[in-house]
């Protein structure tokens, strides 16, 4: 059976992709999300308390689905990038990339020599099935591994053109929550200051020929984001979806109870 085109290749051919943050660290949630049809499952190691072993279990759970598993790392750390790639991550998302130097450093951590400084351990890591698929992995990694940088500060907006121009950066992701805070309008996702900053980053990313990514905030129209040229959109978080489902059920129950929908004892 031939391997399906990677998300990175699909994005390069302008096929929009749908992603979900995995914050629960739950194997069943990861597997269900994969079967639900998400293109990318983003294991969140920036804000969640989970570790490499948990990430590996979630990756294995999703392996039988069509979804790729990417990881948002805590920061731009060489050792962390090496270990999570060795676990088998299909993509890396790095927060708080504020300069071209930050972006270039991240790319170097993701690539083998001579293009980078990633450590090479071809027989002992999950990424190549512990040595059984090392030739296949080595051949495809440069074509398939997705590298995504997050623009979420005023400094990053000011340096957006230089960041987007870095060779090896595939996706420039606008983080609306942290960016709104950096701009002094936290949580005000319709504020003109945030809109202007996003427009600057969008323009710089398009000029560099890179992919635009973002997260759809509550109430935001995904169709409008697609129309603005975003091709990778994170549409939610597993934890938030579970919370909303539970709240919906309990609210429905309380409404039915207060409405007198109860038979006689």
C-alpha cells in the first residue's frame, strides 16, 4: 500500500487542513480524534502537563487513523526537539518565535547534518520503527516533516518578513491569544490593533510563499479564515470540546427538570 501524501505536501498544494489540539493526554481521545477526520492532531506540550512517554502512546493510538501527530513543544530547545522527533512526531510547532534567528535555530534542530544539527540514532528510536524503516524515514523526512513557527508577540510581528523568509520554515502560525495580550488587548479578538498586526503577518507570509496557520477562536467563522488565505486551521481543543459537551448535557438536564418534564412517582 502506498503512503498517502503528507500534510506538509497537501498544504504545499493548497489543500486546507484541519487540526485539533490534544490537551487531555488521553489515548482514547487521540484515537477518536483521528477517526473523526482531523488531518493533524497537535499534542500540546506547551500548556499541558504531559511527557514524552504519553506523547508516544498518543502517537501510537492515532497511527491506525489517517491523522498525522504533531507536537507543540514548550520552547525552542534542541534537546526537546530531538527527543520528540525521535518519538515519531510528524511535525513541530514552536511557540514564541520572535526573530529570524529563532526560526533558523528551530529548523537546524529538526534537520540532520549537513542541513542541521539533529542527532542521528537510526536503530533505537520509534520514528523509524526502531530501525526496521530507517531507510524509508531518512529518505522522506526532509519532504514530509512540517516545521511551524508561532508569531504571537509584537516583536514577532515586526520581524514577520524575516521569520517567514527563513529556509525550512513551512508554516507561519498566528497565535491570536498571546498576540492580543502582547498588543495590550488580551482576549479582544476583534480589536483593530490585533487585526492590523495579523494583516501584516499575513502579507509577509504570502510574499515569502509560506503557509498561513491560525486557531479559530470561539465564534470565529472558519470560512472567513479560509477566505483570507489560511490553510492550516486549528478548530478546537479536545479538553474544550469535552467541557462543552458535558456543559450542554447538564444544562439540558436542568432545563428539562425545571420545565416539569418528570413523570409521577
